[in-house]
């Protein structure tokens, strides 16, 4: 204690020099009085002893321009201006693409922040490539709003009118030209304006010449048929007389023909029901439920649907006068109950049955060969047999269970057995061995022998030798006739006991 009071430490140790690797590889060692501290390098973050890269782009510690991309690298970052801008990344300026070759736009180029866009003149539309322009065919939609004719031009269109019209000041509407106001339309007498044209007229007895302008006095049918609409005849005095075809009459001008309304007088055109006038003639028609007779087009006959059958007569719409025995719709036969199995209903409630069926309603089946032994005919040529018989006509008796070993069923549950077999179903075999059993064997069935011990085979003529079945145990010797010779100390048929 006295020594510590006499001495004191005044010389600082620089740990950063003594142990230069005391800080992380990306840390900087700073000496302090009596100690030291580690500080991460710029671009890194941590406690100095452990430093990791600082992502300035995520944490916002970068100074990139708003029009630049920030990219992180180990210990720092970089700035790169977006496409359409130029600069060092910290300061980015918009590039005017339109200043060079009009931005490759065919018509107008518009500069925009970070880019540009192409626009077309009026009457054009921008192609899918975004640079070239294609003419818009205004005439393809609603005829370009032109009343008559639309003519497409590059970048625009024009409206035009048909002959006899002129274009309105609005450039779209067509107005009729009154040709009669200009030199009377070229007519020698009267001019009548029409939409899109005009017509010249002459006063009787003059007639319009072939030029459709001049009026001439007519003395022949050769010029415009003498002015007649239908027929023309020259009278002896040199005058033209017009006449009309059947169903027409001369008009007041004695040249044109007017339709005669045959249905307008009290005779109704001679039609029994309705008369329909048309140009130059008329037709007789009928009210609903009737039709025109084929042999007399002025008369009407009733229509029945379905048609009257079996010599019935249609006397009114859908009403038949039927002969006796056919009370159904359209004079059809009615059978009650209905004919079964495809039978045809005939007159007076009778059925015409198909082959294999009979009875009032074709419900009874017919079997040409009768069913025997109580069998019942249930269909054409089909018998339903009782439980003791079978066959097409129920003639074959049944034995239940069936006869065995070649036995034959001759009556219900009665079997006739082949030679030697016995029993109700011939199930007991005969005890007959055509060759006698040997070595003391006994005949127990048809050519079946029961052999004595030590022999086998169908006639017991084969001695049983080796192997012993089951085998001998504990070293015993297998002797003839399937016997074991046991060694001393063992016993049993197979020497199995010790």
C-alpha cells in the first residue's frame, strides 16, 4: 500500500499501434487516454468492431438527382441519370431529343421531361411505330358527314354533289339547282324543276320530241308512241287515238292510262268474299279459315286442319261432316280403350291387331303352338311355363336339383340313371372294378380301389418305398412300406419321441 502511494502511471499505451488488428477490417482504431475505440469507415455502419456495408440508396444517405438511379456498391454508391437525362448523376438535365433530326418524327416532335412524343398533323394518325403518320380516311365513317359524295385527300377530305345539285356554303350539304331559272332549262314550252334535274312539258296536242326539249305536233305513232302510254292508233283523218290495255282506262288527257278499280263497284269484282285491286287487274281472296277454290278463283271453300278423313266433308273452318263410325277429329276413328301393341283403330270402335295379338284391344297374345302343362301365352309365340316345366311349349319336365352322371329327367323330379348308377339324382356310383384290386385292396366305387398299408396305385399294385411321408426323424431309417426303423432311444411312427 505504501508503494502504490509513492508511484503513479503517467505513460498512455497506444493500443492501435500495439494491436493494429483490434478493430474490424472496415473499422478504424482511434486511441484514447488509457483506452481506444473502433469507428466504422465511411460507407459502413456498426460498432467499429463489426462493420457492414451501408445501403445509402435504401437509407436515403445518397445525393443522387431526382432524375437519377442510385446503385449501391460495397462501402459506397453511384448515381446514373435516367434515360432522357444527361449529367453526372448528382445533377441531371433533360435531353431535348427533338433538337436532333426532329426526334425522327415525321410531323411534329414535342419534348417532354425525360423523353419526347411524336404528333401528326390534322387528318393523320400516328402509326404503331410512334414516329410515322398515316392519312385518315374520313370518308370511311359516316361518309365524312357529306350528304352525297365524299372524296378523301391526304390529310383531309372534300364533299361533292351529284349532277343537278351544288355544294352548300357549309361544305357538306347539297342544294338542288333550279335549271328552269336558267333559259327555261332549254325547254321550248313548259319547264318543271325536279330534285336533281328538270322535265320539259308540252301542251296538247303537241308532244315532246326525242331531244326531250322541243314540242312538236303529233300525226304519227312513231314519235314517242304518239304520246300514248299504252296503245296508239292513227285515225283516217290523220289524228292519233290512244287506247289502254284491259284493266285500264284513258285519263283526262286522253293519252295516259288509269287503273280500273274492279273491286270498287257493287259487284265486288264477282268475288264471293274479298276483292283485292292491283294495277291493271284484281284478285279474289278469302277470309281466315277459307281458301280460293282451284276450279273457280272467285269462290272460297273452308279449310279443315287436320283434313277430313274417311270420306268426311269440310263444311266450315275446322269442322268436318263425318260418316257414321268416325267420331274423332278430322273424321278419325276412336277406340276406347286404345288399341295396344301397334293395333290400328278402325270404324265402330274396333281394332285391327298386328300378327301375334288378338282381342278387342289387341291385349291377348297368340301362340300358334299351344302352351302345355299349365303354361300361359304371354307374347306372340312365347309361353310362360310353371316352375316344373320348361321349353318353347312347356313340354320338358324339370328335375331340381338336376340329374347327375348322365342321368335323364323323364318326369317332374324323376331321373332315369345310366347303368350302375343309383339314387334320386343318380348320385350314387356303382361299386364295380373291371380289374380286381391287388395286395388286399378293396373295391369301393367305379374302378376305385382302397389299398392296404404299404401299397398304392389304381389297382394297389405299387409298393410304397422311399421317401417316407411324413419323413422319419432323429436319424431313423426309412424302410419299405412307408415305415421308419427308429434308433435306440426314440419311438413313434416317425421316431418323433425321445
